[in-house]
C-alpha cells in the first residue's frame, strides 16, 4: 500500500473512533501512533510519542491558553455580564427592539473580555432574557438574539479559537486577534440592524423600553468602565507591539482578578472555581494539541496533505470555487461538531490547500472561525442554543425558531468578509510587529 | 474507626494534591509574566529567563492537571451518533475509550522516560537560566502515569457498575 493510502486509512480510522464517541485527543493519538508504526516502524513512532507531548506543551505561545481562560472565567463568574447589559440598556434600550440590540452590544463587550461563546450565551441568558420578557419582547427574538450574540465570543479577541488556529498553522496569534476585531464589531452592527429591521416591520416583537436621562446613562458606566479599560489595555498592548499575546493574557487575568477584588465581587470560592475550570480546560486542550501534533507528524510522512493539495490544484478550477467549497464544508461541519475538534481535525488537511491556493492565512483564520460561529446557532446541534436553553429554561425549539434572521445576517456578514479581506487584514497589516 | 485505604482512594488522594499544585502553578505563571512586564516597562529590569520559566510552568500545569481532567471526563468527544445509542452501549463505549486512552498513556510514559534518559545524557538545559529539562519531562511523565491510573480506576468502576 502506498503511504498516501495509509494516510487516508489513518484519517478514516480516526474519524471512525471519533464518531464512536472516543475522546478526540485519544483518537488522534491512536491513529497517528499506529499509522506512524506502519509507515516508519515502532522505534520512530515511539520516539515521536516521547518528543511531541513535551515539545508541543513546553511552548510560550501555548501558555497564553490558561491565562486567557482564567481571565474569561474570572470575569464571567463575577457578574460583569449584568453590568454590561445594564449599561447597554440605558444607552440604547429606549428604541424599538432596543433591549435586544442592547443584548447584542453587551454580548460583544462581554466577548471582548471573556472569549468564550457558550459562556457569553449562558451569562447573558440569565441577565438579559428575564428583562426582555418583562418588557413583553417576543420569546423567539429575545432568546435568539442572546444565542446569536453569544457567538461573537470567539471572534472578538481574546479568542481561544484563534489561539488554536495560530498554534496549528504557526500564524501570529497577535495578528489573528487583530484580524478578528473589526469583523467582530461588524457582526454586532449586522445583528443590531437585523433586530431593528425586524422590530420596525413588526413593532410587537420588541417594544421600546422607558427612556433614560443622560445622567443615568453616564452613571451606568460605573460598573463596566474598568473592565472595558482592561480590554483596551490588553488589546492595545498587543496592537502596539508592547506585549506578546501571552503577556497580554497574564496582564488581563491579573487585571480581571484585581478589578474583581477591588469591586468585592471575587469571593474565595469564585476564585477557586475559576482556577479549577482553567486547569481542566487547559488539560483538555493539552490532550488535543498532543494528539493533533502526533497525527500531523503521521500525515506528513504519509504525504497525504501534499497529495491533496496537488490534487486540488490539478483540478484546474478557479481558486474561488475551492474556497466556496471549503466554506460550505465548514458551515456544515459547524452544525455538528465542536469548534475546537473541527479545527484540530481539519486544519492539517485544509490549511495546505489554502496556502497553495494563495489565500492569506490570517484572513482564512477569520473566515474559518466565522463559519464555525454560525454552526453554534444552527440546528441540529447549535451549542449556544442548548446552553441558553439550560440557563434560561427557554425551549430549544423556540430558540431555533427565532435564529433564522440572525443566520441570514451571518451569511451576509460572511459574504462581506470573503469579498473584502481588507476588513480582516486592515489592523494586522497596520501592526508594528 | 479505622479508615480503609484502597489503591483507588490513594490514587484519588494523590490526584487531589497534584491538581491543587497545578492550580497554584497557573497563578504563579500569571504572577511571573505580569511581574516581568511591569519590571520591564516601569523599572527597565525584566526578569531574566521569564519566557523559559513560563514554558516550564506550562509543562507543569499540563502534567499536573491532565489526570484531574481525565477524572472529571473533561476531554472533548463528539456525541452526535452515540446519543442515539442505549445507555448500556454508551457505557461499553466509555470502557473502550478508557482502555484506548490507557493504552496510549502506557506507551507515552516509557517514551517520555526514554526522552528523559536521552536528555540527561546530552545534558539538555534551557538557554538563559540553564535549568535542566529532565525534571520537567519527569513531571509530565508523572502526569501521564497518574492519568493511566485514573483510567484503570474508571475502567474497573464502569465494568463493576455495568455488571450490577
């Protein structure tokens, strides 16, 4: 059997294990190790198993994972979501659909500190949903705007999705963060316009909340200014080349803990829970990364990625068609798979094709994350919908029934990002380092 | 009353201690990097070798929290198809999962020990602080060994529950 055929069998074996419910990291380790033994012999495979788990983990870049996770978890456990929603509500809640727009804006702001989509949906579900119900908002609109708004979490930095993409493709995480910033803001604008149009045509969907005076608006900033300043400090530092993403993560986590301590929101149990969750998620990523790199080593000796790239180029179809196919593939995959699993499993095969087609890898990172975001709210397995349903007791069917205008908005947004790569690449190209 | 110490209880006790150390390591990593940035920009006195210390601390976090994450079954799995299976089938899949992960850990542990021995022969150290890499390789090995123990306990527990 030719090495590339072994590579294809290895991919098949790994997918079989994954669909049978084996941990993704284990499936990649087993398939990679067995495949390597077949192609290069036991001694070399054994060496790989001794080098990859250490060399991939002893990484300064990977160290930003626990730091950003800690920052996000501290922030989400200390009730900042409520303050963000309250502030956004005071500023824009009085227009038609204003509470839903305020929720989207608050989701964007929360994403800027938290970096996790499901955490954003869960936190906002507890805070914003009861408020919208109180003002007789349509249940579908109220729940769907939270589920959709939560997806912004992995687009606006800090984002775990971009860290993983950067690690697997050896791209600058700082540049990826910057690349996600404008698309994230644009996503908030797209959602806000969608809500406004819906409520304009059918005002009963989202009645206006009572108006607030300017003093109230200013006063509402009291609970959020410190965290927003921290975000600007962290991201501004990366943009200006003052900090590395790992340093920014450490400063962000330290700042979030300090602010929460000063505002007396961080209890001992909150802090202990934050660090425990951080350790658990870090270990989960460690197994995934180790599995991914062992599997990538196997794929490299099988030459399957190179063969696939040559095959795609040999088809002589316009590169735009290849891109559209990849986007459709990720949109479908996002409906069924966890973003991290999908990224780690597909990038070793897809990324060489993107590179050989001449697309910018930073821009593609944004497109990929955007595609996976859409999967978070689409049936049958939209993660955010299930998270929101469990945190707010809204039936899954109701939320899925309301997400379609947001999915359409997502498609329009994605199309814009594909047609105008400058939106994603403007900030990375302006970065000092 | 005399407390009965079973191997499973001892393993779990060790994991509790190890996971606590891992939590502390995350905090140390954060403090070290923050202090480095503050000292560099405010006092022009960066901490020498902070980058490699962070790398070594990352290995420590990984090694020390892996068993704990496995104990909590915190690893990513795709359950689209398995959700359709019966509870009993899912239990069987869990056992297969634990055994497969256990086998791979059983290969990783000696492979890492091998790397440690080779590293000691070559006296591999970090570039700036000249910290030997060996102890950290051993720490990661210990993490995988603990994970292996956790998986044995989980496998036995699942089989016993299934029989009941």
